[in-house]
C-alpha cells in the first residue's frame, strides 16, 4: 500500500498490549494516534473513534479492526498499529476476537483519501500471511517493517 511509510510512524506502534475491553483498546489506540498527529489530544481522538464505532463496528473479521475517525483540526492523516496480548470482543461480523487494530485519523475534508486508505488497509489485512506475520512479531520495529514489506498477492493469470 503506497504511502504507508508516512502513515505509520514508528512511534505510533505498540505490541503485546493487555486490555480487556473495546473501550480500553480504543483508549490505547488514541494514545498512539496522538503521537502520530499534531495539535490533537488523545481525548479528542478517543471521542472521534467512539463516535464512529457507534455507527457500526470497525471490526473486519479474522481478528482485525480498523477504528477510524475524522477531525476538523487535523492537518494530515495519521495511523497507529496496536497488537493485543489477547483478543477482545469488538463486535466483528465473524464474532472472532480482535487482536490487531490499525487506527486511522484523517482531516475532516479528506473524504476520498480516507476511503482509499481504508480500502488499502482492508486489502492488506485480508491477507492471512500478513496477519500471521504481525502476530508473530515481538517488537515494534518488526511490526512496522512487516507492514512496510507487505506486497499485494499477484492475481492468478488466466
């Protein structure tokens, strides 16, 4: 996914985080997202993520969720990656516990970019090999490198 290097700052990644609820996971993700954005605090980020979750779960299935929100005062898109020690209920469509969360914050006016980034992330996380590789990482630099090294599987030619 192009642009991931700028989106996923090395200081906005955390692995082996222990939380027991969706709310606590969103709080931890908000703290990470605060590190990757300017002029926005974790409370504003949390409120934005919770408001989006009220519209419907951002759980994708296969243990993945992409909580996301928009903030008017945000100047650039920011991302964060959070890996949980144990999966939590996230109201995902497949009812599987979520252990990998990718948080995304975009400026309020970035409608098309927001949707393109979400689509790219959903494609990435649909790859079972990537999910397994992320779960096997033991530190933040390895997590980031695994994400950056991912390449979309080539479609089989007819």
